C-alpha cells in the first residue's frame, strides 16, 4: 500500500500493481545450488568480430548473449539477474538456517514465515480454504452502500488490490510532512493500453485473460455459465477503470498527479462510494485533506459503481481476492496463475522453484529483519567506505559538468549546484532497522501471514501521518540489486545487494569500477536533474528553480533524447516510448558522462601514463565503456520485450548501452570511430 515514488530507480519500479503477479509457481524438486561467483569486466563476453563503432552492444555482449540463453524459469536473463540470483541464494541460506535452527526471536519470525511459505503440502491439502473467509465477506455484501467498507477490509486486511491505492506519501510541495494519497489502480493487466487498444495482439491477450478468469472462477467452484458471466463483469469493470486511468507518461509530471484537496472532494468525485465508511474501516484518522492523485479515475470508478450490478461488482472483488492469493494457494491455483501471468504474458517457460519464490516473498514482507543478518555476512564495512569515496568523486564530477554546460545561465547553474550540494546518500542498509514486533507470524498459516503482513504494512504507512518525515527510511531491502533517487528527500540510495560484481569489485582497476558502480551512482544523481527530478528543488519540493530560457533549452535537449530513443525498436513492430523512458535515458547518459569525467580525474592524479596503461589489451577509457555496456548484457523473451516496451520506464539493455555511448564523443575517440558512424553520429543528444 505504500505509495513509493521512485522518480528514478536503476532497474525496475517494483511498486507496479502488476508486479505482485511476477512470481512463478512451485517446483518441489529444485534444490538450491550456490550460483557461481560473478566478476566485473568479462573479456570472454566480447565478440571481437563486431565493429564497436557500428554496434557497441553487440561487441561488448555478443558472446555473452550467445552463451547465456534465458533459463526456463526466467523471462529475461542478464548480468543483473545473475547477481540477483546470487543475492537471493545468499538470502535463502539465512532463511533456511533460521527456519531450522533460529538463534534469535527475529530469526524465528522470518524463519517461520519462510517455512510456512515452503509448506506446499499443506497448501495443497488446504486448497482454497484459507481464502474462504475473504470470499464469504464478499458474498455477504447485500447492497452497494456496503461496498466502501468491504473495499477497505479487502485492501487493509488482505492486501487485495481493488479499485484504487490508498497510502501515505511526502507532500510534493512541502516535503517535510506526510500526507494521505489515493491513486488509480485495480487493473489485472499490466497497463490501460491492454484494455483500450484494438490490435490483434491486444485483443488476443484480453481473450486469454478472460479465459484465465473463467478458469479461476471455476476452480473456486463456480459452474461454466456463472464463471463466464463473472469473467465478463471483470473485463467490463476493468475496461471502464482503464478508460478513466491517466496514461503513465502523464503521471511523470508532478503537476498532473498532485491535487491537494479537501477529503470531502472525494465524495464530489465519487458520490456512490461512501468515503467516510471507507476511511473508518482503515487504521487512518479522519483526514482534512489528501492528494487525489488521479481525479478522473475516481469519476470513472463512480460510474462503474453506479452502472454495474451488485453481482458484477462482487465478481470483480472476488476475482481479485482469488487472483492475488492464487500464487500461494494449492497447486492448481499456482499453475493457473503462472500459466497466464508468466507464461502467456511474459514468455517464461517453466515455474520458478518454490524456494526462490518464498525467499523473495519473505524479503518483501520481512526484508529489514532478514536483511540485518544478510548484511553482516555479505556486506563488508570497507565496501561502504569505498562507496563513500566514489560518491564524493562523482559529486565533484557532476559539479564540474554543471559549471561547464554551454546552454545554462549562471543564475540557474547556481540553483543546480545548490541542489547537488544538498544531496544526501544512503549506502548499504538502514542505520535504524524497522521494528517487526507487532507482526504476528504463524508457521502453519501462509495466507494468514500474507494478510497480516499487508495489514502491518498499511498500519506502518498510516502511522506516519502527522509525524516528521523519517529521512533514514529505505524503500528497498538490503539484498536488492537496484538503486534509486528519491526526489522528495533529494537523496540517492544504494542497497548492499548492488555493491558487488559485476558493478563493483575491489580487485579491479578504477576504469572497470567507474564503468560499473560509478555509472550507477552518476545515474541516480542525474535523476535529480531529469524530466521529473528537475522539477524538485534542493529541499525536495516541487518548485521551479529554472529561468524560462534555461528550461526551454533543457527541454529542447531532452526532446532530442525523446526522438532518439523513440525510434529504437526492441521487438518487431513496437518502438520504445521516448517520453516514458526519458528520465531513465537522461540518467543513463548523464551517469556515463560524469562517471567518465570522474575516472579521468582519478587517472590524472595517478601520473602521466595512467590513462594509456593497457590491461587485457584495452586502455582505461576502453575498459570503462566495455564495463558499462556489459552491465546490460541480457536476453529477453519476445513477450517480455513487448510488455516492458509499454510499461517499463527503462530502455532494454541494448539501447541503454548503445543510446548512451552514441551520444558521447569520448566513446568514439576511445575506439577510433569517425563521425558519421552509428556509434558516433554527427548530432548526438547531450543534456547533462
Ligand atoms: Zn533510474
């Protein structure tokens, strides 16, 4: 229920409503095996038959891509995933130990949570029994007046994602305070486009989604006729909600998602829904005002409640209760859910092993519990010290970059520098861990644990209302392979999980580490100055600090990137959305440039020959660019590529690598390219 705003994460925004389904079902036969150690800069990954000036990604990653087909339990496989699998295995070691031999109360708690999840025999024996109280609650709804209270119970007690999201966020215009907020949600498919586009592919996916819904209702005991009617209702309601949903590109603009209004305005937008009854069935105090993030959506929701029959509304709630629990019920549910969300939609061939799914689930529910033990074993203190040095080097480089910008006036530069100077960094793990003492975990109650964890989470969020913002809070757990910039706090965050090879390896030369974690740091810093981040000031408030002329120059430059990336075609017939990916592309480009600048500064301090000293036959500049591109070596299923082209603000690895190097002449110089070659165009896009 948290409304987290990753204006910029390095890979995924895991808060998509869709992400809850991105786990695959059980495979009892799989036993955990420690993945091989990973190293930065892999010479054997390079395909030397390719001209780096023509297609640098094919050069840096060609052999890796040939030698690393997508494993059957994945829909995307890259070097990111290699590290993700390794971190997950190391987390499993902690969970497995705690499940069998806990030494502390906290270990008992997360060990029990994991053990309950692993008990697939019990899940099979129980069938849909753990969900029956929830289904009975829905069945009992006898009039539309009772809908709001029921929606609150489903969201709060069960974490069922119906209709909208209610949570707490920092006030975008007064970042020192926490406010309540509501946003559009309630769709089962990944995006509104899936309901509204009429091409053959989308039409087919809708049919498959409907087939899935019918099968799910039948599994829960409904006859053919009833299941078909219920599935029709689900599609009709979700299509109406999709029509009222704001496209994700528009939601990138803070002005379009910030509407601080009296609480009573919700009743004006959606009078059919009793908002006071809703609120009184959540742990929230009464609210004078809140951010109604997507007002049009609530009008659409109101029309749905007015137009649809009570039975249709109940079908919609019933579907989402079943759908969100399905990955953790008995095998038929698990398989059915996998078959649609992973296999059909994402192209994943086989179910993910249960130990992997349960490890990830425990990380989501109790990440800062098991994370405390995980970092003791997997995050040496010197890693933090090295990161602090690297961050300082990158901040200095970004400052120099700002000073050297030809398109920005001194007035705006001063503001940009003030924002950079106010950056705070968080490295590795929280200084203060979350307290899980109020979360009850039972070793024989997986669904109950999930429901209690959801309720615990919303309680935690709502508890923030009226209190000072906790600037030390993290939005990612320690073993996560990712990083993020949080615009309301103006801080950059690097979980321990990413501070390892291929991003960061002690024994490697600076060129390799600056091309890896250095670019990641630069990427997150640049998010403070991308299409979204640039609208927030040093204090994390939405506030214009630009002169009109400088803003126009900035937008002219970013529109160059919109066009450039918008012409990349990751899969036949589907181009990237240049506006959706703009922030990430700007961050990739800026990150590469400032990390390169920081590296050159380090090499200059090491003496005359440092910049020309070759290792493995490559100069430091060449090693920097290869290290950068190799972070993004990956293979994707066609289906995965299609979903992510519509939903993921990050470009695929191929374009993250080639898009950034072709905008940076230092790359062409390092590899002896000439102007006009694909990787050294006449008119590159340069922002930061
Ligand atoms: Zn990012």
